[in-house]
């Protein structure tokens, strides 16, 4: 995988997970009480994924990968 492709993939993944969190906030606000625990669990998993992707972005930046 070329560096630019990996960079683009990471940014796409971060954006997708961020959008998922955005949607989940609405579900958390308006959802049934029985669903809120599940939504929180999914939000925590998405947040952990974002942290992992951000760590990879930092590595890419440190390796001299070109950012757009």
C-alpha cells in the first residue's frame, strides 16, 4: 500500500467513525432507556477505533508521509 493511500484510508476511517458517533449521540438522546447502554457500548468502541486511527496518523506523519 502506498503512503498516500494509507493516509487517505486513515482519514476516511476517522471520518466514518466520527459520523457514527454523531449519529449515536442522537440515538442516545432520543432512544429508549433500554437501548442507551448498547449505544454507549458502541460509542466507546468507535471512540477507541478513532484513537487507534489517530495514533496511526501520527506514525504516518512521523515517517514523512505526505499530508494533503
